[in-house]
């Protein structure tokens, strides 16, 4: 339990995390009715316990959100059952089949084809969501500890004139510390840069308690101005644009308690090692755009030195709380992630919706699963 403020406004959960008081609680609850919620999913979330919990919790929100956009990546033979399952919940849901032939064609025609992933899926939903609501809340579907009240908490800063709100939480479960990519890659890399560069963008990025959390809320105007990295760099890219648009004064972070998530392996392109490359590219691009010129020759070693210091702290914290801790495994991750630190390469971000070569309605027209499933349909 602590109550320290950061360079951005930090809203803590003192005791009962849902104990927002009086007018603020009512305003945050009322704001849900003018909010679109975006919940990206892939085929692995189909009927999963975590996704079921998320949807049931959203069902219980009163008032209901204006819309719940579910951008889905699934094979043609999976999308029909996926859509039927999603629409079995009493939600104002709008399913977007993100890898449908129609979506791929629209993007390719606009010169935006190519790599796809979580970032592209969320971006496809952000435009339509910002069209139908005053605010947009985005969160993942893999948290087994999810509560519908998280929507209220994320929206609370927006009722107090902030434009962007980021969730943070503890990743402690099964008697161990998780949140490994944030603890062992993002945090030491940002601090290694901070040791050599005193720049506002570095201070901003270093102020977030859990910068890689998938949960955020934004005004519709800010959501339309996000340039989304196509895959796992989404969260960091979002922070870069939030800094540019909202800045320190328009940004808040909110305590969402403790989350229990699905976990990935470390090694391989599909594991945290592969994710670290995309996070590194997004983070280093944000820093460069903020006027920072990292010394890429020395940065990997400086990152590892900071990481070693943090591991000492994690070891002590784990021991203090009676948690298992494997410093050798964590050092191995430092070595793997250090290989990801390199100049960011070509910029393949998707454009701001305010500058997109097509409209949200164009996306909705080609992302409806039933158009692909019902041959000859006139819908």
C-alpha cells in the first residue's frame, strides 16, 4: 500500500478498490452509457474461462456500454461459431472479423497491407468505436481476475478532465512474480535511457507503473489520433501518442488491483523473446520522435547493468513476501531481451483515423462475419 504520486496523476485503490466516493462514482458509472468498449480476441479466447468472465462482467454493467466492439482474428471455419458465441451474451456487441478477405482487400488497396496482430485489430475497432461514443475503453480478454468495475475505474479520470487513462496492477500469482516483459525489459531499458538523457518523453514513459498493460481509456478525439503499431508494440506506441496529445497534465493512471493473466513462454518468436523485439522497436521509435538519440552501441550493456540491479531488488521483494524466485532464469531473460535492442527500422504504424484513407463505416462493411458466411446474402 502506498500513495506516492508520479509525474502523471496516479489514482490509487486505498483499501476497497471499488470505493470511489459520491459524485465521482456516479459520474464514472453514468459515463459507461456513452462509452464504447473494445475487447480484442483471437481464436484461443473462444469459450475460454477468462473471456467468459470478461463478457459476463460487461453484461452486468448498469448502465450498459454504448457498444462493445470485439475485433477477432480467426480462421474462416472458426468465425461463425465465434460470432454466435459472442452474440449469446446480452451485450450491444459488434463483431469485427479482422482477417476477413474484405478487410485485407481494403487495407491492401490503401497501401496498408502487410503485418498484422493485436495492434492492427485494436486499430480497426478504434475508428468505429470513436464514431459511436464519447469515450473508448480498451482491455484484453485474458484476465481471469477481471471485474466490470475496471471500466468505471478507467473512466473516472476522464470525468475529471483527463484525456487518457492507463490501468496498472500487480502481476503476482502461483506464488511468483510475473509481468516479466515489463519488469525485465521495459523498465530497465527506459531507466538505462534515462541515465543518459534528461528528456520529457523519458520521464513520461518512466512514470507508468505498468506501461505494458493492455487496459486504457481515452476520449474519442484522442482515440482517433492514435497511430497503432501492428502487433505487440501497441501499448508503447499508444503511450507515445498519448504523450504528444495529452501530455503530463492530461494523463492519469489507475490502480486495477491484482491481475491473473495467461502466461507465455520466454523463448521463440511467439514468446516473450519475440514480443520484446516489437516492444523495443515501438519504444525506441517513441524515444527518437521525442528527441532522444540513443547510443545503440552501448545501450544493450547499460540495459543489462540496470536489469541486474533490478533483479537484486526483485529477489529481496520476493523473499520478503515468501514468493519463489529464480534469479538465474531472470538473468537469462535479460540476455535474451538485450538482443532486441537495435534501431527501430521502417515505420509500419497504421495512420491516425483522422488521416485514414477510408472511413470506419468502410471497415464495418467488410468486417461483418455474416457477409463471408452467408453466400448470396443481401445484408
